[in-house]
C-alpha cells in the first residue's frame, strides 16, 4: 500500500464517520417536516380542488397527474336581507327612526349594492372557507340566488340537489349596519352553518354573527364610493372570520 | 436683424407654449361607450318587516296584474339617449355608442378598459338600479354608476358612486295606476343618471 493509498483510505473513513454523525440530524429534519404539512393541507383546502389523497409511491404517473375530486361539498348562499339603523342621542324609538329614515334608506341600498349576491359570494370565495370552518377538503359550490329568509330556519333538509355523502351549507342570513351615537358605525353579519351527516339524519346547525367597526362607510351621495365599498367588503370578510371562530367554539 | 431674430424666437416660444398647454377637456372629442344594468331591483322595509330584495317589485307587478318590465336594458338605453351625456361628462361633441349587453356591478368595477382604442375613450357603466323605500322614508330610485376615462389606453379619471331621485307621488295599487307609476320610475331614472354623470366630473374633495 502506497502512502497515497493510505491518505485516500483515511479520507474515506473520515467522510463515512461524518455521514454517520450527520444522519441523526437528517432524521430530525425529516421528523420535523410533517409539522408543516397541515398548514399546506389547509392552504390546499382553501381552493375548490383540495390536495390529492396520499398515493402509493409506485403509483403510475397518470394517476399522479389527476388530483382526486373531493368527496365533500360546501354550498354557500348569500343574504338578501339588509338592514340599516341609526340611533341618535334619543336612544332609538320612533322619533329617532323618523329623523334618520332617509339616511337609513340610502345606507340600506348602499349595503345591498356593494354586498349584492355576487359581491358577497366573491368576497367569501377569496377566503380560505374550508380551513376557517374546519371542514374536510371540500368542493365549494356557490348559489347566486339567495334563500328565502323565512324558510332558512324551518327547512331542515338540504337546500340544494346535491347527493354528496359529505355535505355542508353556509348561509349568510342577515347583513346589518348600525350607527350608534355613542359607539359609532359597525357592520354585523349573521351566518348559519349546517353540516349533514352521511345518510338521512338531520343536520347539525350552528348560528352566529360577526361584527366589526366601520370608519369610511357610508360614502355621501355624490362622493366616490370606492374606498367605502372596499371597507365594507373587508369588514364583511372580517365578520366571517370572526363567525368561523365562533363556530369552532360551538363545536367544542 | 436683432429684432427679427428676437421676434422669430418669440413666435417659436409662443408656438411651443400653445402646443404644451392642455386643451380644455370639454373641447376634446372622446368615444363614449354606455352600458346599462340587467334591470331594476328593490330594497325596502316596512314598520314591521325588512323586505327581501325584489319583494317590493314583485308586489308592484302583482298590483298591476302583469309584469311591467321596468327599465329593461333596451329601455334604459332609450332613456339615456334622451340625456346630453357628452355634455354631462364634460366631453362635448363626442360620439356615443350604446351597448345593449348589460353589466353587473362586479363586471363594471373590473379594471378596464373594456373598449381598446387610441385617443380618448369614456366608459359610462350604470350596472345597478334600485327602487328603495323605508317605513318612514319616501320612495326613490338609486343608480350606481362607474365612469372611467382613458387617454391612449391609460386611465386618467375614474369615478364610482350613486345618486338617487325621488319618486314622490308614486302609487301602484291597481292596474290603472301602472302607466303613471312607470312614467315616474323612468323620470326618476333619468334624474338619477343625470346626477351620477354630473358628479363624475367633480373634483374629489381632499
């Protein structure tokens, strides 16, 4: 064995021992990796097509290319009832209502305009509905025609024709603007979440509201409404996020 | 020689200045494009109940004994064409194109332009019309409009806002009230559109 051969051999031994030392660290890294996965799964669930179910490593490439359609469905309906109320220093009542009647009429229309069915659905769709509601990966189906508010509490069966085995409904029931002399302006939104069990059982129904303050809305007649409308949409989304947290508390 | 060259310089300077000075907007010709709404909707409330969207409208048509088809896209365009649109938006002597396809509010607020073209293009989109009333408030018609002006494809002015016009004297309890009620709705529509267009030229307050 030449001197050069000895040098090469010792280098090989050294690298092998270094690799052995590095192995536990690598193992630690690989064990830390799954902690990130739920977040990634949540992100994937926000879209209509959630992350594909885990596939065996040896699956053919064709199967890997087509993610499985989720078994679950979340159907969403907008609200069609808008209320606006201003309570002045008189603290409400008929005189107060009469004083603010014209203004409240305008604000109700402004709400119905900025948060029309299309606007509500669009602002909800931009949120991670599935993960906020802690639902399994679901396909989101939106309905532009609002449900009759009077029937929402009475009808306990599915409001769509879907026969999906895993099925939930999110209904926006009311949109309420309030201006109080003492507390300022706010938007309150009511939501209902109905989760249907597999089979023909009655749904689990949860109701809650979310409410947040407004600083810009409403714009005065003649003014540009862009900022006020954007704020309204943003607060509507905030209200949903708050409501989703309330739903989570109710299910505990 | 000195005075001659000075005069020539003054003329050149004056010419340059006149070329740089912006023309008053009213003197420029633009292509105006107008888009209507899909129809009219209603929001309202009584003393004891909040009405559903379009509930009032259905009640009016029921009282009339038939659908009155208020403010269909075609009818809106007819009514708008009776207004001096170009003057109202500060673009006198501009040709106007009426588009029969209605736009939703969401479509109208999408970044434009809808009509590609060089020069000045003004888009007048009126995507929402609402009949409104309250338990203690009178009836009125509210129009939401978006007016955008593009110069060589670049957005140079944008306004989105609403205006309402009173429908005082509105009554629709029987089929014979329908013609007067329809006339009042259309008059309110013209008034509200006129106000929206006029507001679109106002410089926003800081």
